[in-house]
C-alpha cells in the first residue's frame, strides 16, 4: 500500500436522530476506523475525540462500522464528524494511515 487516501466504496453518513434534533444536541468528534486490508471492511471504530454526547458517538461509530474500502487501499482511516442542531451533518474524512 502506498501513501494517500484509501478508496472508499461505501460510506453512509451517521444519522442525526430525531431525539438529538428535537433536543438541539450538537457535537463534533473524531472517529478512528481500523480496516481489514484483505477485505476493505471496517473491523473496529474508536472515538478518539468524543462529540460530548453518547447518542451522537454511538450514531457515528455504528455507521462507520458499515463503511467499506477497496481491499488493499487502507488499514486505518480517521474521520471528523460534526452534528449541528439545524439538521446538518458535516463529515470530513481527514486521513488514511497505511
């Protein structure tokens, strides 16, 4: 594997739940995903920086576990996610570490 971004093939965005929206719960966090290089499947997700809310953290980690990368292109990926009270979700893929 060479340096650069892994080839993402399935990357759904974490949902911003109706409860979080209704209660104006917001937060920004960083999730680190470990990827099986043979299959491209995410095998583990850790919030390296919490959003400050367990509901938002759980939404992010459960969604990132479903991400898929092209096999052999990435071993670890870090994504920042920002949940806003006005129904926006900003998701920035920051890095892929090989």
